[in-house]
C-alpha cells in the first residue's frame, strides 16, 4: 500500500554539545505530513524550529546531533539510510528556503549561472535546455523578462525578487517537500503577502508538501492546513488550522491568539508580547517549560512534564484537568 505520508517524524530528540554538556533543544517531536499538505511550525525564538528543520536535511551544525528518533521519508528512515541514497533525497526531494535570500545566493555569479548549476547538478541537461528551463522557472515564480534577468547578479535583485529566485532554485528539483524557514521575515509587508501567495499557489500546482516555519501565527493561518506550536523544544499543541484558531487549548497558544490583535504592523514577523521570556535551552528543568509564564500553572507544572494529550486530530501538552 502507498504510504499516505511523505514525511513522518517520530520522537525526534536533538542535542547540542557545549563545554562537554549535552543540551536538548528538540525534545521528542513527532508529526506526520501528508502529500500536498502545508504544516506550519510556529514558536518563539529558540524553540527549536530551525534546528528541527535542518535535521530533516542532514544539515545540523557539527555541535548538534540527533540523539534519538526517526525521520521517515516515504516510510524510509533518513537517519539510517546509506549516504548514496540520502543524496538523492536531501536537497532534491526535500528542499529548503531560508530567511535571508541574499545570504543564500552567491554574489559573484549571475542568477542564471546559479539556477542552471542547480538544474544540471541533478540532471544531465545540455546547456541550452538548462537555460530554457531556468527561464521557465523564473517565469513560474513571477519574474518578468526572465531571459534577460538570468544574466543579472543578485545585487541587481530586490529582497523579494531574491526570495523568488530561491523558491525557483528549490522548485528546480521538483521536491516532494519544501521547507520554508521564515521565508518572508526579511521582506516588507506587501512583499511578504506576495511571497506567501506564491508559495501557496506553487504548492497547489506542484502538489508539494510544505513545512512553513514562522514566528507569526497570523501568517501561519494564511498558508497552513495544520499548525504545530513549539515551545522550549517541545510540541505544545497541534491541530488543523481552523480547529486551532477556534478551539485553542494550550495556555501558550491561547496567549498567542489573544495577543494577535496587537500585532505590530511595522514588525509583523515578531510575536506580540506574552509576559516573561522564552526559556533558555538546557535550563528548562524537568517541568513544563511554559510554567514560569503560565497563569494557570500549579506546583506540579514546574517539576513534572505534562503529557501530550491526543483528542482525535488535536494534540495538546497539558494536564487534562487544566484544559478548557
Ligand atoms: N550552533 C549552535 N550552537 C549551540 N546552540 C545552538 C546553535 N544553534 C541553535 N542553538 C540552540 O538551539 C535552540 C533552538 O534554536 P533554533 O535556531 O532551532 O530556534 P528557532 O525556533 O528556529 O528560533 P528563531 O525563531 O530565532 O529562528 C536554541 O536554544 C539555540 O540557542
Ligand atoms: Mg529559526
């Protein structure tokens, strides 16, 4: 039977090693991603969103390692797969775009050289064919006069245009999964909306699954089918987008939603304030990392990790008696 999930993350634990200490930064993350679906991973700075995404691509920095868990791509565990098989999947079937597009492009090569190199690295295309495909890709991401613009350098492109190029690069390999890590944070608000729309449109057209990483719950609601809220390396809540917005259960999610109305129009990339500060990795102790900021916290919350309760398609990490 065909696996309905293009990606399945099971009990993923990632640690950083610093000064001889092993610090957990992702703690038992599990989720499934079905073909053609969009999962938004939302959370404050330091919650483990990027580190988790890098592990999917095998791009963890040297100080980090997967301590435990499984990352199944179409049912096969990427963490135990031989290197030659991995190369056909990571970066190709699973692609990623980052927050700062200009940092991902090589300033001394033209856009065309970079796009064509990406295309030819994975398929033996004659130069003319490759250029034709590169033009089509730029057109697909809404860049006009694509043939001419292929010969320009990154500095001749605006931030929004560079992000379109990065999306074109990611699409060049027809990935099954596109990971977009804060893809619009470096862009101004109008351009943000255009890029979000573009990702959504290409996702529908190409049937890709998308993991959309953001600080911004409002942005997540525009693209996602499903939202996973992370805090202190843990999944705090996960549900289909309508369910999460209409029936948020975790005090943290409820705080985020309640403060959405006060989003700073100038900096919509930042989450509005919830009292207190996010935890520092390694200093979460054994209790709920949100306890110090939670107005419902009881004594047990600070020394016992609440369970991740599952109700049909809605998961929440809290004590059953505390939930609405
Ligand atoms: N190179 C590194 N060395 C040590 N610790 C790191 C390193 N990179 C990240 N971390 C730690 O891992 C944790 C998770 O970081 P991560 O970058 O995944 O957070 P994030 O949710 O993506 O945050 P942001 O919203 O700021 O991008 C943080 O506590 C961070 O301090
Ligand atoms: Mg990040």
